[in-house]
């Protein structure tokens, strides 16, 4: 496959998007493209409202509060729901006309429990491999392989009912992977998992996206969680597009300087204010807006003059959550902030 | 290749890098997928691929269903007369065995999938919405056919083993064919009704109960109506008695058989000129069951 990319298991993926996910935006064919997509349910419930978004290859996070329309969008992408209006294309195919061909190339991991308790993981994934159009022998091989990729080995011969939540999530992912899809649609893959399980699942998703060369759309209501693994982020709220951008542009270096001293924070705040800066306290640190090239010097001098033990001085990288707190609906951001 | 270290806290979550291989082989089309689903469902109708417990009812019902053919063969070998006929087999036994088989096994095909919410996984694959009930229905009709027709074939084998001369074998064969057709009508109607009822509930017990109650009560009701309305001498049943069979699928099937020329006697009086009503009722029941199943699955996939 594409060039292997050394994968860091550390959280933030700063810098340029990893290789294999294509060059910059505009050059690559869209994996998902919607225009003015609207979905209304009976009873005047609007799940999606004029949603136009374009998703390229790589790992894309689909973020929104519960009920923002994430699952509805995924169901429309699979052709399971016919939208009220608007157009959708997945892998260059029209969802209204080519649902079958799209579904043959997509793997879907639903949000809810969808596993029968009384069959083994091997039998179940093999059967669903056949349902994806694999011949019998290939289905068996691919099932064993997908289960191995998600980290289930000897356990795969046990009945699914005996599995832990984390193992069940892995089986759900394995059944999505069994047909060797070009695109994976993962609906809340970390739901119900403990922190260690979440980290392992995210790691797995990240690996599938970067090393297996499979594009992924992964939804979550926890922004802090999936921002670690995504190349691109789509944020929706109440069925509307809030923002769609590459991860790097979300986390650009901001014009804010963070200063942390071991003691004397209050003194420093007064001193900085006296020197014409407007420091804002944040937890144990102070934030200062960088207004000119001299700002850093001013801060340095202030700390030195007061003789305070300087702990940290850095130009801050914006965190995605703050962006939404600034320019988005505050209620949505609150819910997203949790992780 | 790159090496990869899973998060240390995850314990079981360590993933070894063994590389991912894309699938280059053939991909089968929709028709092949439907066939695969049908085959899978047929196996599950007999508990194959499941535990030993799942095989109890299919095995017992099948054995009971074969019993009359065996008894008949033994009787024939000892010079007795034919006591089991192709078109009716042993009517009451057949009714009871089919009630048990359909009530127990139809939920096996559809209720389990509803219960474990596995349908979104089917519908996110190249299948169309109605392919799923179609495959299930085809498989269950076949399962019922196996239960109904194999005993008939055993009966036939028992008969021809005692038959002398080509003419006698030909007579048996000519008698067998209508019997097989009656079996087909039974399989199609009972399988459709059973699956339609089973698809209403994800709880196995409820599904089994609703099928058993519908089949058994309607059967009892038909018998009751027949008893109440049976007036006049033997052989001349009143219109009431001749209509009584319309309330139960089993008597509808028998009325249909008699209308189409079946002569072996059953508790149901010959419908006479009311025969076409039985034909119409058969079609109506079948359409209602198949339609109900289709409507159910048009919606069930969107629901979770």
C-alpha cells in the first residue's frame, strides 16, 4: 500500500497531514460530498438543514452534540435514509441511485449494540463478510484477519455474549472492516468504553486510517477525544454545518502567550498591567495577547525584574474546543468540552 | 515496517503490526448474497450451526412427521391396506406438527435478528431492503417443504416397494404428484404466516406464543363452528359447516385441496360449490402475510 507512516501514539497530530492521505485540499477527489442536504422527520423535526460539506480522504471527525444529526447523516450516506432534499455523493457515486454500489464499498459501525450474544465472533463476522459479497473461503479468511487487526485472537472462538464492552466494540469494528471497504463510517466508536478502552479504540481507528489506507468518517460528541486522531473536522449543530476545516487550521498557533510562574502570579499580573499589557489569569498561569514583537521581551523583563521562578513561557496552540466556545453556539460547545 | 506500541494502560489492547492486506478477489453480486443469506437461514431453521438445544424441535417434529410413512410401509409389508394417503397424509397430526415447527422455528429466523438489532448491519451492505425478508421467506418455505415432502417421499418409497409391475408404480407416482403440490401450498402459506407473525416481535417467546395461539385458536374455532353448524345427515353438510373452514389456515388449505379434486376424507366437509371461496381465501391470506412482512421490513431497518 501507500508509504508506511511512522505512527506516534501520543495524542496531538500537529504539523502537516500524514502522507497517504493525499496532498492539500482541492487536489483530491471528495470521499463524501453533500449539497444543501436536508432531512426532515415527521412531526416537523429537522435533523439536517441545508448541509453542504466536502470530505476528502484521511480521517475525518464528525462532531456535534447528541441529536445534532450525525447518525442521520451517516444513514443517508449509506442510502438507508432518503433525504428530504439535497444531493449526496459518496466515493463519487450518487447516494440516491447507487446505494448498493456505495454500500459495497463502505463499512459501517453503528452506534448501538448490534451483536447477537449466542454466536462466536468468528461465525458472526464471517457471515457478515458473506453478506458483503465475499465468497465463502474469502469471507472466512477476511473475518479472521479483521478480528486479528482489531486485536481479538483466541477470544474470537467464544460467544459474543461473554465479551466485555471493549471487545464488543472491536467486533463491531471488525464486521465493518471485513469487506475491505474504501470508506469506514464509524458512529460513536468509543461510546460506553472506559478511558483505557477509548484510547485503544482511537489508536486502532487512527491506525486503520493511516496505515490501512482506508478513509474514515468517525462521529463523536466528544470533540477533545477525536481531535487527537483526525486530519479534518466537520462540526455540525442542530443539523447545520458549523465548520469544516483541516485539523491544522483548527489548531493554528494563536497570538497568545502563556506565562506560568511557580509563585507570585498576582505580582506578575500587576507588573504586566503596569507595563501596558493586559494579562488574563487562567488557572495558575497568565495569558497575554501578543500585540507586537516587543511583547515577549516585556514579559521576560517583567519576570526577571521581579525575580520570579519562571516555569513556562509558550506561544499557545489553540485548542479546538475554544474555537467553538468563541464563535459557536455556547450550549453546543459546553457539551463538546467534556473530554 | 513500523512497530507500534499500544497504550500501556490498555492491557489487552496491544496490537501487533502484521500489516494490512487489501482484498483483491472477486466480489459477488446481490443475487449471490441473497442466496447466501437464504442458505444461512435454512440451516438455522433446523438448528444447524447452533447448539444441540436448537436442534431438538426440528429433529423431533421431523421424526414424528415421518412416523406415519414408516407405519404404513410396515403395514403394507405385512399385507395390509394403504392407510396413509398422499394428499392428506395424516391431517390432524400434520396440523399439530406444523404448528409446533413453525411456532418454534420462524422466530429463529427473524426474531433473533430483531432482538439483537443486527438489521442495520444487513442493510448497510449491498442488499436492498426487501432482499432480507425475501431470503428469509424463501429459506423458511424450503424448511417447511423439507418437513412436509420428505415424509411423502418416504411414503411413496414404502408403497412402490410393495407395488408389483410398472402400472402399479405409475399409479403411485400419479397419486404422489398432487400430494406434493398440496405440501407446497402448505409450506408457502404456513411459512409466510409464521414469518409475518414472528417478525412482529424481537422476543422469541412472544413470537412463538403469537404464532401458536393464532394457529391453534383458529384451528379450534374452525372445529367449533363446524360442530355447531353441522346439521343434516352424513355426507350432506350445510353451508355453515362448509364455510367454517375459512377461519383457519389449515382448513383453508384443506378446503383448497378438496376444491381442486382431493378426495381423501378429513374432518372438513367437502366445500362443494363454495370451493372457490377457499381458493380466494388462500390467496388473500398469502398476500396479507407477504405484504405484512414487506411492510414490516420497509420500516424495521430504520428503527434500530
